[in-house]
C-alpha cells in the first residue's frame, strides 16, 4: 500500500571548486548545486541575502566559469 509520498532522493553535492574563495560565494554555489536553478529573487529569499550582494557574487562566480547567470535564472556549470 502506498502512502502517496514520493520516494526519497539523495543528492550528491559537487565538490566546491577551488576558485570559490569567500563564504558568501560558497553559500550561493551550494544553494544552486543542492536545489537547482534559482532566480535572484528566490536565492535572496532562500539565503536571506540582499540582492546587491547576490548580483556581485553571481557576477564573480560567472566570470570564473562556475555558474551561469543569464539575468533570469542562475545555475551551476
């Protein structure tokens, strides 16, 4: 008999790239890796972080080739 619950899935996190230096960048990367694509608004809410800080962090991570941030959606590479 099924209880109607989806089967539990496990996520194996990617190792943190060595290019990520700041705690803020590590947190943003880990959120994107664990939960998949997010908008800046979603990341701001999930991490309780100001959008200005997120934009700067995402720009740095994107310039290092670690994330894709296309203006609407952010993902890890």
